C-alpha cells in the first residue's frame, strides 16, 4: 500500500494521477471533507477528468448530514484496500488529514454503539443550556478528555458526553486502549515544497475558490437547512470563516484574509505533525517540476521498497 500525504497546495492530486496510472492503482481519499457531496469547491476535489482516468474512493459518497469520523474512514478504507488488492491493483491513499491517516495505519477507537439520534438530542440540549454547561459536565465526568478539548469544540464535547451518558465509561479510557495496526505493509510519502511558495499557492488557491463560487456554495448549504454550529463537517477552514461574512459581521476582504490565514496555519500544523512521524519519506519538490516527474521519483522508491519487502526471508 502506498500513502501519498503532503501539505495543502503541495500538488498531491496532480501527482497521484500519473502515479496511480503507472502502478495500476486506485485512489482512496484520506481528506476528511471530500466525501461530502455538498462541499465541492472548498475541498479541492479531483476534477471529473482526473476521476475518469483513475478510480477514486471516498469522493462524494455522503451528505454532510451523515456521520463520518476518522474511525469510520479507517474501517471502510481497510475493507476497500483488501478489495483493491484482490483485483491485483495498488491501493494509493491520498490526503493530508493527519488524524485519518493515523487511524488507518495505527488503529482506531470503535464507535459502533453510538447512535446519530443521540447526537441530535445532545445538540438540542447544547442550544438550550449552552455549550459551556456541557463542557463543565464533561470536566466532571471525563477530566482527562476535557483537559485536551477546546471549550469551543462542540463536536468533541458532545461525543465525550455521549459515551459517558450512554455507555457509562470515559471516552478517554476507550481511546487509550490498545489498537490494531493495519496488517498490510505500507510506504508513506510526504510531499512538500518551499514554505514561502506554498503559502503563496494557498493564498492564490483561496482567491481562485472565491472566483469559482465558494461563497455561493456555502450560502447554498445554509439554504438547505444545515447549521454550521451543529454540523461538524462545516467546522473546517475555508468554510467556517465564511459564515460570519454571510451574517454581515465582517467584510468580504476580512473574510478572505481569515480563510488564507487559516489555511496557512493548517499547512504549518501538517509540517509539524509529519516531522514527528519517523515512518515518512519526505519528497521535496520544486513547483516548476512536472507532476509526472515527481510521480516517477515516488514510483521508483516504492518499487524498490516493494521488491525489498517481497525478498525478505
């Protein structure tokens, strides 16, 4: 299995297409938002032509009204990886979501007993009594989880309380239990370029998304009845900064600056997280280098890794 990670705007998608074609592969998106049909522009999904060239998984498969967590992704991705291998093709996982990739390779907390209806009830309670009240309850019931939870992170607070109330156990205890790593061998590549150029590319990407209609996309999501305060999928950079603008609280110029700043901050977090991961092979690229050339470099290393693994005693 090949994992192609990288910072936002590093060119993962453009590199993944020729890479998958050379390796006779299928791509599994490890982006936490590309699976949602309503979120198109702000998630930088592969184009229709790219998706016709290579089979893709976890693109436009769910609505933002449906549950989708890192555990859900890891469980489903492991199943599809086995299906892809059974077709004698190469699974290529592509994405920059650190949590999703970690859940896939290192294991995940199983949440099979959690009921979406219970989440709805808790959200309604949060609107009545306030999130601060529920956070205080979480501090009493699961202090370890509360200590590593932002008081404004409604999704994490509600999830922690749900486990405490319904199952009578602490979510932090469940998360600390041993997990089952993926059985398949894998090689992870982290694609990155010059930081200044990367920031410039992210700033331009935000402007391009605005021209493509990102604001209208977000307005349409709200008109469908989705509430950004209750829908975890909308609590992501590129979307959550637009809501204050639509409410008339900030100017368009300020909103664009806020989106650009949020994306740059995310790039910094990606770099920091992957520096701490010893199992990653870093792939430095000049953005003038064709995607096919970058793919060829990765393919050559992956072929060497595969041959070495197959020849192990």
